[in-house]
C-alpha cells in the first residue's frame, strides 16, 4: 500500500532510467546529478515498497514490478503535463450579454476582444441580470450587464460593478398596432404618455429579469401604463419575435435592441427614460479579460458620452444614489 503521494519528479526520474537503462545517461537527460537521480529512484522504491531495477556493475534492468510501473508512470506524467498546459494561460472568461442581438454589452465585448486578443472571452445569453448575477455569485459565470441597482441587496453585495451607460429606452410595436406601429414611424420618437392604456411587456413573471420588471414598474407608475401578463421565456431573437407576435403587446426595450421583422421600434421621449447599465462581476475576481472589459467600458463611455444624462431625462430612484462597487 502506498503510504503517501508519489511526486511527479520521482516518476520522471524512474521513466528516464527505465528508458535509458543507464543512470549516467538518464541523469544527463534530466540535467541532474547522477547521485540525486539514484536517491530519487531509491525513494520511489521505498514509497512503493518494491524494487524497480536490478543493478549490476555492467547493466541496469527493470524488475517485473518496474515493468508494470512503466506504462502507469508514463500515463501519470502525460496527465500531469496536460493539467499544467490547461492552466498555463488564463481560462476562458464567460461573459453574459443577456441577448444574442446588438447592444451596449456586445459593443463592450467586441472592444475588449480587440484590447486583449490572447484572452478567450466567451459570450453567453442568460436573459436577465437577476439570473446572471446569481450565476456569477455561484461561480458559474464571470461577467454580466444590466440594471445592477435593481438587484436584491444581498445579491448585489456579493458583486463588484462599474457603470457603463445610461441606455435610452424604446418601445417595440407590432406593425399592426395602429397608429403608433406604422412602419413609416420607425425611429421616430414616441411620447411616453402615448402608451397610456396600453399593456407593455416588461418580463413580468420572469424570475430571470426581476430588475428590468421593477425598473419598468417604476417608469410606468402614475402614467396609466400597465405591465403585460407573463409570457413564455424566449431566449434568442427568433424565439422572442415568435412569442411577441402571439401576444401582440408592445415591448419595452433599449434603443439598441435588434430590429425585428413585423415590428416598429420607436425611442421614447418626454421624458427620455434611461436605464442605468452596469457591468458586474464577482467581488475579488482577477482575470486579464476582466481588465480588458473594464477598460473597454471606460473607453467607450468616454468616446460616446454613454454616462452623460441629457436634461429632462428620467432615471429610476435607485440610480440617484450611488451603489458601491468593488474591484
């Protein structure tokens, strides 16, 4: 019975001697002293409780136990090399973009890939920051984007964050939704109060998007705008379009949300509602890809004025109180 772990160095010395059948040549191959190699072989034999070589003044031969150990030792050393290689560089960083369409998060990811071409930044689509934040806290995801101030305090406390953009909001209307859904009006601002009497889909009933539903509820309060009943969770542009076509409800989105066939997207105005987008990650996390994402977010915000708040805009109450974030 083996009394303790076998060090890879001892196996490496054994394999070299077994292949060379000569201690001097094996020591030269390993760039070590012959005395040290002989000491390692004896230590391995003591650990395993068996002789591995028959030594004479003229030859070195493997014992039956040495022959049995050789393929096993080679396998262990191969596995050790694979393990070392797997962690020789940074692991892939899993970055949630919420949806697979265009948007601020994707723009940040693309800039970060340019800044850190040797890092593997892998996109994920978790459809909601509430769900993604829980995945980050559990170690199954690395980074996500969304309205972080809308997260539950206990969950938010486990995350670091940095502001990325105040995203203007829009409404996505079916083309048959007259008169606001006229295709000729695509891109034309729509007064927020024009949605009075409407039921607008905001992810109500979706446990993954509680922060978004909460923001929408605050925006709609006192304006006569209802939140549409729950709909099946749809991840991906095609599934989203199919489900929304069945319900026929307008959808609250950001201005960069993908243009979908059969729909008209109109930015909201009077006031211009803004969603405070943050990038979040697990407190204390360190990764060169994370550094690139943070740099990309800062560069883009400065270049494009993402963190400027136009006069007369609307922000949720939580955005008016800075939320601590870590590095």
